[in-house]
C-alpha cells in the first residue's frame, strides 16, 4: 500500500522511539499521511446514505488513529508499521462511527419490523422471503426494505473490529494480534480457498449477472458506485440499489464473520 524509503524515515523513527522527539513525530505523521487518505476514502465510499458524518470528521478520526499507532507501535513485533497503522486508522474510524450510533432510530425500528416479518414469513414460505413479500407484509416499499437491510448490514459489520484482547496498554482489536506473514500456512490457505469457493458459489447461484458484476467491481476492484455506473452505463443511484439488493440476497452468508 505505502512503501516508505527506510533511509528517509529511519532517523526519524530512531528519534521518535528513543526520545519521543515531537518534530520527528510530526515528520512521521506526514510520511504516513497517505494511509490516512486511503482509509478515509475507502470507508467513506462504503458508508450508507443514512450516515450523516462529514469527510472532515472521518479525517480527524483517521489522524487520531495514526497518532495512536505511532504511540503504541513496537518495532520489535513481527508486524510492519504500515500494516499496524492501517488497522489502527480504520479501527479508530469505525470506533467513532460506532460511538456516534449513526443508525437513526427510525431505521432501527424499521429493521426490527422487517426482521419480525422475515421470522413469520419464511417458516410459512419454506424459503427465503423476497423484498417484495416483506414489503407487502410490512407496508414498506420493496426498495425501502432493501435499503434498511443494507444499512443494518453495515452497522453489524462494525462489530468485526470489536475490541477483545488486552495487550497491557488497553484493549486491542482481534486483527491486531495477527503476525505480519505474507505467506499463509497450508491450513490457512485451505480454509481461505474453501471460504472463497463457498462465497463464489453463493454469489453465482443467488445473484444475476449485473448484480455479480457490481459486487465484483465494488468489493474486489474497490471502485465507487459512480465509477461502476460509468463502466456499466447506469446512474450512481441505480448501482447503489443493485448493490443493496445483492447484499439483501446474501445477508445470511455475509453476516458470518468467518466468511
């Protein structure tokens, strides 16, 4: 992601680690600022429309995450600073979103009503309820059902970064405990392969061609809805709708943290 020339930053790292030299710290903040911009853009592009947080606020949260990474980074650990800082930056942004409880009460109320409808409909239907069937049951429009489920899905995914382990200096995210090994173990490769096959099979069977394309461009190519719309000749809002409906179809699989 970010390749920093060691001969440029080494002296600053030495001053910062040994003396907590403020000038060295400021310089390191500037050197690693691209990490801040990358994480802010990545997360901002994926926020649901119901999130009323400015990019400036995201940037402030990201800066705090970068400084926190500088404060707590241990060069003796088997982990590159770029990897550690990226985790801290994105984690601090998500923590900020979680604390703000950005999901409006009205959306939460609608989500509860939709979940209740799903619980009542699916045993009778003996299959997954469609957005149209849920809409008919709840009185909402089918697109309203899809968008609410999409917002709730994003809200639930925030818990992936839940702090679970004490490292002596406070709570850390589970992902921070991983080692910075580029090569997976045979067991990890096998598990990852099986997960990818399961996800690919579900996407292929449950999504139509256009939905598969949107999911691929959004999650694998990391394009924005606007960029995807330009490629497939659709409006940004239409791409957003296709994405939301796809997530609704995949909600059971994607809600599992190990997939």
